[in-house]
């Protein structure tokens, strides 16, 4: 098999925090939280090509973000010591669709997708649990994308318990703001004492986002979008970002509200998922490579 020409294309999905409770703050400054993660079918795309030059090339360049600071690049560097062959490198091309600063985990998803892809292409043979352990060094949301299942999460987001959730349609709105996670988590008004709950309670809880009031206070455009969206139902904020979402029972209902959404905001209709499409695509790629290799041997 000629590994130098192996190329993989994988979707890199967004996630929603169906609720986000801050239950405390640790001595190291990190916050203890509980949240419910669900994937949606809105995705970036990563094209990863194996090379034999022991180098990493990331395209396209993002204004104001050197490649070395990109989570994709950092993920690949973390995995390099585990390569089957130290001459292995990669070129990685990102096709971006997920809005940045929206709280939907785009950077974390890209990092996790990189770990999953290169673990296969570089023949590192690490388990999902080992990849997730590496991934938490890049961000608290990376492990859920690595594991690929909707999950109840605790700790800083790294302790995951897979769950099966309803999969409604969502209207996702991205106001014209880029929310700073650091600003939100250091705000003195952030609630940090929400009582912890059990998984069984989480699955029946309407829930809330403890970061909502702080985000609305600092970002008028998010506040305006939130006030508009809540006329249609139980509008929520995802993560510590700018994106707001509302669940619908049918695609038609979601599309109707999207049609009314002011054009100054980005809006998307998407579907909730309990399994990451990254994992499905990776399994299909491996299956196809096995078939092709079998054909070559006959």
C-alpha cells in the first residue's frame, strides 16, 4: 500500500450546549460545570493528505491566526510522537462553514477531527480514550468530539457520559459578535454556584445557561437577537459564544422562522444528532481503503 497518496475528507460538526450550569470554581481558576452536549449537522470540512516529509502544512491561512496557534496544527503536533513512521507528515485543508466565536465548538471540533484522521493515517493506534486525553490539553470541548456521542459532561467538560437525546430541528442564529470566553468566565457577575444535578434530572430538565446574562450584558447584538428569538419559543445560548438556538418539532416550522430572521444575522436550520458524522465518515473511509487494498492484492 502506498501511504504517500492517502487522502481523507471528513466533516467536522458543531455542537450545542442544551444547558450549561457553572457549579463552582477550582483553585487553578478553571470552572466546574455540568452540561449536555448534542451534535448538529452543520459542519466544517477537513481534507487531510498523508505526506512523507515529516512536515505539517495547514491551508488556508486565517487572518490574525498563525498556523502554529491554530488548534488543527496543535492537535497534529500532539499526535506526532505516536506516529508509526517518523517520516509521516500531512497537509490539511480546512473548508470553514461554522462561524467563529459562536460557542458551537468549531475549533475544538476541527482539533478532534484532526486527531481522529491522523491517528488513522499515521497508524498511531491510539484508542478514543487516549485521543480524548490528549485532546483535553487543547480545550475542554475536544473530548466530546473525539468520543463522538451526545453526552452529559462534568468537570471542565472532560468527564463524559453518553446519552440518547431527542433530535429536533434547530434554528441557529449567529449575531454579529465574537464572544470572548475569557471575558465571560472572569466576569464577577457570573453565577458559579448552581446546584449539581444527576444525569436523569438533566435529561428531563429544560435547563439554562449560566453565561446567558453575562453575554447579554456585554454584547448588545446578542441581546437584540435573543429578545427577538424568544418571541418564538424557549431561546437558548450555546456555550459561552454568540450563537442562539431554538428547537422545533418539524423542519417546516424551523424554516418558517428562519425566513423571518433579520438578514443582518447569520441563520441556519440544522438537525440534532446523537452520533458525530466524523465517526461515520471515518468508518466508511477505512472500509473503502480495506476494499481497495483487497482489490490490489488479487
